[in-house]
C-alpha cells in the first residue's frame, strides 16, 4: 500500500464524462500527464467511479460507466464507487485515503459538476486540505 501525504483525486475520469467532449483529447492527455507525474512522485492516485443517477442517459456497469481509455487504476491506486455528488458520502474514499496517510488533495474535475462542489465542500470535514484544483474551461 502506497503511503503519501499527497493524493491526486480524479472526479470525472469515466467515459460518460469525457467521451464526445470537444476537448476530450486535450483534457484526457493533460490529466494522464498529471497521473503519471503523481505516480512518479509516489503520490496516491484515486479514481471515483460514479454510479448512474436515476434518469441518466447511461447505466452503471455499462461501457459509459468505465474509466476513460486513457486511465486505468493500477496496483496501489484507490478506486471507489460513489452514488452521491459528494465523493466522500457513502463511499470508502476517506477511509482509503486516511489509511494511506493522505493529508493533501490535488483534484482533477470538470467544471459545473455537482461532484466538484459537493466533494470540495466535504474534503475539509474529512480532514483533507485541497492543495490544487484543475478544472478545464
């Protein structure tokens, strides 16, 4: 298990978030570089896989639910499923990060998503400090 004070947390790395965006290639490429850099620095890399909300145009466990092809969870990474907009609520994210000694989060997310606002709001309550946030325009 990787122990690190830093974790890179990807909130929107699933196909349903990135596929068919006009900037899909540039966002995925940029985020993949961040993931590679985080791993090279020994940081924890964490992915949130969101279950489909009621009425979504995609289903949990469908192709759209999977991580975008530019990302894969590797041994030592954290991969959690979440249902609510807050990635910490009802998931094992906080426990998994605390178990790896994480104190500081670096977030990659898409602007305007409920997941971003809700997760940012509860990160401090869970004992984490947001060090950086990258949100493509």
